[in-house]
C-alpha cells in the first residue's frame, strides 16, 4: 500500500471512530427549574407550578418514585410587585399545596405539588393592573434567587359584540354569520376562547323529566396586532360549519325533544411571552426539524405570564336562526323544538 492510500485509510478510520450517534439516556445531574405560572389580575388567589428537570445516571425513568427528582425541598417561591416607574410595592411568599389533583401517569406518587398565594382584597385594588410582577425562586431564606421571571398583566379587555346579555342574539342566517367582536387588551398578544351551546332535553310528553346539557365549540387562536389595546378583533361562526358541528356533537335520541337555552361566550387574552411560548410549542410538521425552545424564565425553563378571561352569558338566538335549528336539514334529526301559541313545533 502506497503512502497516499495509507493516509486516506487513516483519515477515514479517525472520522468513523469520532462519529458517535448513540442515544444518551443518562448524564450528570443538572438542576434546572421548570416554571409554569399565570398571573390573573381578576383573582385573589394565584398558583405557580414549579418542578425540576432531571436526567442523572439512572436514565429517564430514574425519578419515577422519588419526589425530589421532580420537586425542590423547602423551596421559597416569592412574588414581587413593582410600579410602572420600577418602584417596589410588596413581596409575598407562596405556600406549598396539593389541593389540585394530579392526573394519572408514570411519574411520582407524591401528589401534584403547586404553590399558592392568596392576596386579600387584591382584586379591589385598581393599581394592581399597572404593576409588573417578578417571580423569584430561592433554595432557602438566606440564599439569592437561583431563577427568576417577570411579566406585565393583561388589562382593559372587553367584548364589543354581542353586547350586554339579553339584548343581542346570534344570527346564523345573515351574510356575516354570528360575529363575536372584542377589544384588544393592553399587554395582550394572544386570544382564544370557546362558545358553549346550552340546551335542555326531555322525553316527549314528560316535561318533569328534563335534563340540561351543553356542547363546547372552540374558537381559533388569534394573534393581536398591538400590545396597546383599543382596536377590536373578531371571529365568525358560519351557518354551515356551526350547524354541522352541532349535528355531529349532539347524538340523535329517539323519543326525546330538545329546547335551546342560550349561548355562553368565554374569551381569554394572554401576554406576549405566552403567545410566543404557545406558538413555538406547537408540534412540528416535519421529522427533520427540532422544535424551537423558548422560555422567559432566567436560569430555567417554562413560562411566567399573565392572562385574563371574560364571559358573556345568556346570548340568545335570532328567530330565523332558531327556525333553522329546529327545521333545517343539518339539525332536523336532533329534534329541537320551539313553543308556539298553540303547540310545540319540531321537525318530523
């Protein structure tokens, strides 16, 4: 073998030896806090979920029965409030709680550990909406924070249409469909919500045996154009798509009739960081792309943000749309009824 061939052979041997494609399921233990927290300025009670990432030498299942692999012992979780000019307002500590049940799963039999903070008269203080909030995690009372996160709060969120309950009804037969309009909130970027369709059903001829039910229709995520509030966004429920949804979501029930009892609209608005976190956390459309990573937690992972919600109950249904619900071909088999002066009318 000549010198050139020996050199080429040596280079390829080194290259293949240095290529390690094995999956590593163990590693030196790293202490990485995972934070999920939403500040709701419309509640006197706040919750924060704090866990810890782990791998260690026992592999991905090494912490199944050891709560200290998922949680911090004697962790201090502190919330601080600051005015717009960054002046300090107060600092309060969360207490550990397991009052919310944990779903079944692989990890830890030690319960679902959260951190809870009750702030008396918090919602009565209008200044709370102008404050920003900082979350600090400390190993003990004498230590500096090892992780932190900050967020403004969402404020000035309101619904434009339908207006106050009882004075406006959804109309699915109009060219625009049933429209929901809401004003963009200050400090909010992402908007989401759902509409509950409420109805009552009973055996035909036996009104005393009636039961109440609801069907939930999820609205699409919407990204706002500004963090300053003011302008409005809208989403529309179209006749074909919404009535087709009702026909699939509500099963036929021979011998029963149903009565429409109203809509309940639920909307929420979240901060810019929450919008980014939700966006980058969506499943990838290709196996060749690693999902991006986003967090606003310093020296940690997860998200600390703010969100508020609105409810518009008791929204009615225009007469022509009620007729479509009762007699229309999409929902005829559901046997919705309407009361007339002399009789109860339904689709036969």
